[in-house]
């Protein structure tokens, strides 16, 4: 059941419990009245908790979307996609063979690494 479905169910249950409370005004059994009042309170609290969960869910979806939009290779340190090439130049030793020294830096944790790449 989705959060919206659960919220709707609780709203309906809350309305039913209020109707039962209204009907019980003529009943003299205090235990039934107390239980219905407790039920109404529990349903109202559940509705508030579900509302909080909706907000948290929305926040987490935004965070996931932001993390998915980050470009780059996985970083060896933090394992997040943030490793990017920040400089590239012929290698001092193997440059005559066409090898290139590339400096990679993670945009998330700041990790820096040099790699020699062959053609």
C-alpha cells in the first residue's frame, strides 16, 4: 500500500471513529467511549507520522536525483561518481611512446590521483 493509500485509509478510519463517538454520546458505557477516544487519538497520530514520512521520502528522492546527476568515474576513496580529469600532459618518461599522465580529482571528497594512460 502506498503512503497516499495509507493516509486515505487512516482518514476514513478517523472519520468512522468520530461517527462512532457521536453515536456513543447516548451510551453510558464509559469504557467504550474511552476506547473510541483512544482509537481516534492513535489514528490522528498515525496520520501525522505518515505526513512526516511523505516529507522525508520527498527529501530522499531529491537527494537521490542529485547524486544520480553527478558525472564522473567512481572514486577509489569514497566510491561515489565524482572522479574527473583535471589535467592531462605527456608523461615525462613515457611521453615519447605516447603515454599521457592524467590527474584525476574527486569533486566529492577531494581525492587526487595521477594515472599514466597509453594510447
